[in-house]
């Protein structure tokens, strides 16, 4: 009996602590996206160019992040060696700060990106046409089934975070949601 009570108490504590930590993480991240976007002088396209000069291949994802107090682009490059590489680019000057093979290379065939006629640069242009601002994250998705598309997050000129999907074949933009938490009627 005591064992069941202890297990239930520990489970409840873990759930409450996990929920609180998640809420803090989401609340804290919103403010940092705006700061990162303002501090980034290098566009995602320029960061991608720097990354593929360091690791020849295809950029399948990029995200603005903080590293040791500096704003950086963290990029995923599916290399010509058929290995995914993590490349870090300084968002201030475009220099490659680091590169290494990703820890996610166990299943190379599954990780290989599907062909995407719409390039990263074209997806960024389509997203920014829909919601002018600064791209804070972009990722090629659809490798495990479904239509291949670019998931793009933009910190808009209106101060809101906008999430969009850009079709990898047509560059058609579908708005996922803005930071008001409500889904778009376009879904």
C-alpha cells in the first residue's frame, strides 16, 4: 500500500515539475527569438552558403540560437558523403565556427532528404513574402512520408512569431499559426 502511494506521489511530482519546466521554456524562448532576430546580421541564405562551402551538400535545416552569449546559425547539412553534419555559423559575420558529423547518422537512408525542387532560398523568399520579417528557423520535412515541405518560422515585422509550411514542389505557402495561439482557417 505504501509503495503505491509513493509511486503515485513521485509520478505526480514529475508531471507537475515537467509541466512547469515546459511552460518556463516556452515563455523564455519567445523573448529570445526577437533578440536573436535583431542581432543576426547574416541571413539564413548567407549562413547556408557558408555552411555548404565548409561541408559540401544540401542544407536541410537552420535555426538561430545562442552559443556562449553569441547569436549563431545552427545548420543541418546532408553532405555529399551521405552523412548529416551540424555546422555552426556566426550570425554576425558569417564565419563557420564549427562543424561535425551529427549524432543522428545511424540510419543514413532514412535521414537522406527527399529531392526538393524549391530551394531553401526560394522557401525563405516565399515565407517572407507572406510574412515580412526575419527567418528564425527553417527545416525540410517530409522524409518519413507525406508531402515534402519547408517548415519556416518568421519573427514578423508585426512582432509576432509566424509558422508557415512552404510546399517543396510549388513554393505555395500555408500559414500554420501566429503567436496568438490560434490555428489559421487555411489549415
